[in-house]
C-alpha cells in the first residue's frame, strides 16, 4: 500500500514581483552563470539546438520551394546581387517568418531544457520533443510575436529589436505557467521594461556574440545559441520563478518512491548527478512543465535561495527522484 505526499518548492521570482520590478537581475551575474551552465551542459544541449536549427532550415527551404519553385533562385540572387527583385526578397521574408512560427514546438523544447539547466538539472537531446504537447499554443504565440516584431521592423528596425527583447519571455510563460498567449506577451513586455537597463545590457552582449559568431563562418553559433537559451532561462527564473513539485510515495518497510514533477530533489549526503526522469515515460507524462502557481506561499519562497539555480534539498525524499520536465 502506498501513501503519496506532494511538496512544492519555488525557485526565483514571481509574476507579481516581476510586474512590479521587484526582482534581482544583474547583467554581469546572469551572463557569468549562463556561461558556466552552458559549459556544463554543452554536450547534451548542443545536439538539441542543432536539431532545432536543422528543422528551421528545412522549413525555410520548403517555404522558398513553395513560393519560388526552387530555393536556389533565392540564394543565387542574394549571393550575386543580380535579379534580386522585390518578389524574391518577399519570398525570403515569408519563408523565414513561417520557419520561425512552425518550428515553435521545438523552440519550446529547447527553452524547457534550458530551464532545467537554470535550476541545476541535467537534460538530454531527446528532451527537445517535450515541446510537442504545446504545439498549437506555441505556434499561436510565435505567430503573434513574429507579426508584432515584423510591424515594428517595418516602422523602425530598433523598434523591432526592442520588441524582440520585450517578447522574449512570452512563449516560456505560455508553456511553463499556462498563461494565455496575449496575456503572456503583455506580461513579458511589462516585466522586461521594468528591468530595461539590465535586459538591454544582456541582449546587447548576446547580439555582439551573434555578430562575432557569423564572422567565424557560423562556427561560433555552436556556443552562442545554447548560451542564448541559457541566458533567457536564467532571466526567466530570476523574474518569474520556477516551481519544483515533488511527489513522495511511501511503501511498506518504510521505503519511498519519489517523482519530481518539475525538478529533482536530493539529500545533502548524495553526491551523484541528478538523473532526468524525462526519459522515464512510465512514471511521467509527456507534457512539460508543471504550471507554476503564481500565489505560492511566501514561506516556501523564503525557504529557498532565490535565483541561485541550485536544486532544493529535502531530507525526507529518497535519493534519485525523477524529473518531469523543466
């Protein structure tokens, strides 16, 4: 006979605090932590990022094929500069637009993997598909974001860049906290501009890193793209917080089985690396991640380090819990 007991741990900020600007966000600290966790998880995260990139390229080529009949027409026109008509430019823009929108589920999967990293949990390349349960809502959100950014770019390119920064947390809010797309976009924009200076500094550094990466024939992107996802995950943790929910099941003989829905809990005596139960499909569901409760008890928030990125400790749980998702 088993008795289940659920416990929740909150790491980082909250939606309410983020909207008030009452969160800790230091540009240098975020960039330093992102660099460290990127180095720690690069071997498992990079294959997933490459998978996302290849999917976007495939969708881009498909879009050009549909519009021009042959993607080579676009690339020849761009490289040589000859016959670069308005029709070809428009075809390239639309192909890129729909490539971003339709690859949204994979983008969510990579973002959830980065959330794992932000709370000290590992990830595996196969976790990229954990965004699939959010296929419809992620596509809708990305469609809204990309459309608004396109309008901003048409008015003035800097407006488009600012909107890109302001909307950067929206799709994670939709999937991690189950917030409606339009509301998530609004919250992301308001919270981001409450921390305008540190956010601008962080995104300027990342933008420079992308320019340098392109100057190295794209080789630098192998580091910059995973780094960018981890930067956003740390910002999200510090601003909006992540909830780790643990299910502890006691059985006869005083043994217990632990299922960590959004994180992994270990006792202080355990020195082993936590293992992700995203691969244990029999103990978990395929959706990711468990909604974060905006009205979590303040006592729970105060009992854990905010924005530290460390996995909370619980002496009552058995070693080797299971991760549901980010």
